[in-house]
C-alpha cells in the first residue's frame, strides 16, 4: 500500500565509513546491497529478503556527525510540518530540501532526538514488506519524555496508549487508529535521546553472534519481553545503533 501519513516509511544508515558498514549489514541482517546512480552521485540501497528496498546508507552530510540511523517520517507537507516542529519547541536542523526521491527536512525533538520529515516524489511508492530483514518498529528513547510526547502530539497529532513495562511506562504512538511507533524514557546512563529502529529476524541469537564476528558491538545481549518478542540491541562497526527482534507469536 502507499506510504501512510505520520508513519516512518524509510531509513538511512548514516555511517562515517560506509565501506565498513555495508558488508556488516549484509552479513548480519542478510540484506543485499545495490549501488545505483542517484542525481549527481551514487547511492547504496539495502534490500530485505523479499527484495524490497528498506534502507540506504550514506556518509554524514556534515563533519562531526557520528554514525546513526536516520528515520524518515512521511508527512503531507514537509514545509508545514517543519514549521510546526519549530513552533512547538523542536528545532529544524536541515530546512525543507528537494532530493530525487522527494522532499525532506531534518528536525529534532525538544530533547534532541533527530529524524527526517519526508514526502515522496513517486505517488506509487509503497511501504516495505514485513518479512525477514524488514523494519519491524521504531521507538523514541528520550531524556525528557514528557516534553517530547507533548511535542509529538502537538506537531503530528499523535495520541498515546500507555503500557506498563518493567523499565517504566511505554507509550504507543497512534495516528488515528494506526500504530506509528513507541516512546519511552532513555534507560542508558549518559546516552542522548534517539530513535531506535528494530529489524525483524527469525534468529536473533545468530545475528548477535554475526555482529560480534564482523566488527560490531553488542549493546544489550538477547533478552525476552513477554508478548513482544526476543530481541537484542547492536551497534555497527562505526557506532550506528539498532535493534533486532523476533516478534512474539500473536495470541491465539
């Protein structure tokens, strides 16, 4: 189906050394990589097991930016959403800009968690699949959760449902009746606010082992969350953090 408004529709693996991280992701996640011309340069895209593009990799646009995953939120108007993001207490880090796939801007929440606003140039663009290696979920880990939740609600019209978890309240972000992501307080001491992307895999433990073998780092060893799944948090060789998850089977 076509991109869903106010849902994350794309990911960029921003890396300070793409020559090192590209083979890491193909080995660890089973992705395939394809480099194609894009405007005045080349772009490397990752495909999940179903052959659908699910992310791209690129170096940071500015010096001094560390490796990270950049999540793209589909909006009706990048310009209007960027204005609202700033008016409601966030920051616009990159103003609305046209690129071959569409129009984007980079914004930050009040606590500093960054992501991109995006509207596609191709009206027939569709969300990726949900099979092996696909993007399963995206969630905010915030150092100022109250401020960020208020900003997300006022800027994008989200409503929330609260799930009580051992680590504290977990907020499900909803756009109408559509689940758009999650939000929770940052649990790692000294870590900044960030959006964490989870990749769906059948064998999380094997992926953890492969990550260690290919220069990555295990941030959180594999663990289970009842009714959610078996998961782990990893970092690529240049520090880009992501999660891997085998979702729990649906309740019968």
